[in-house]
C-alpha cells in the first residue's frame, strides 16, 4: 500500500470522515449583493451602488437611509436595515454627459412601454421617418411601437398612413436618465426617478 507523502492530509479527500474544509472568505449575505439607488444630498438621482457599498456609506455617516428593505445586516455593535435608497450627507458635483444615450430600454421608458400609434403594449421601436427615406436614428425620430403597428406602417410615412403622434418625440433630460437608459428599474426607485407606473421593472 503506498504511503502518504510527508505533511499530506486526507482532510479534503472525498472519502475522509473529517469535516470539509471551510472557505477562507465568507460568502456575502444575499441582501448585501442587491442594488441601492444613491441620491445626492439634494435628493437628485446620482448612481446605483451595491447594497454592501451603501451600508458602508451609512455606517461611515457619509449617507443616510431613505428607504429600506425588510432585511437586516447584523454587525458586532449595530444592526442596520439594508437600504434600497440612500442619500449622501454631502453634495457631490458630478459632470454628467451632455446627452442621454439612445437605447431600446430608454425609448421604452420615455414612452412608458406604450405604442405611440395605438396605445397598446410596445414590443419594438420604430423610426417615424423610415431610415430608407432618410430618417435618422435619433431621439426625435425613434418611438416605442407594438409589433402590429410596426408591421403595418413598414416603410411608409405617417402622412401616407393617416396617423398622427400624440406628441413629438423628444430627447429626455435630467440626471435620472443616466440610469433609466442603462439598467432595470427597481419599483422602489420610481418615486425618485420619476418613472411611470406602466414601465416594467
């Protein structure tokens, strides 16, 4: 029978009766791996951080909870509800980009996930002036539409269809749009982002 090498151990061997070796790095609690909306001191949406980061900011008195979840994180001397929205205690000036990136998610958010032609549920985007006719892929020419209206309209103009838009499509503005066009919106953030209730999370 072969001998074991000096210093070797069977602790991690599948057939060993000893307790399995525990990981050196503790697994983070699920509550701390969620996302938290971080507001500036003026309550203006700033960015989204991990809940773990938000907890660190609150414990360091650099932020305060505005809305919390039912989950509680326990430390050595304190128990803290996990914040879903937190506000910085000091104002931070951030140079946001001058324009809001155009994306499918952002168009759906601006148009409340509603087809601008029939008022139904939007499933796609449409170029008001078809690109085949010189239409541009810009905020003032892209709208949310349902599959049926998009198919029926095809490459025709609104004048040819006899359709009218309820209002001209515009470029959205405001700090909240830096977040709305890039990620899924937590329903609990709506109050601070100004998101219509019809927009899905």
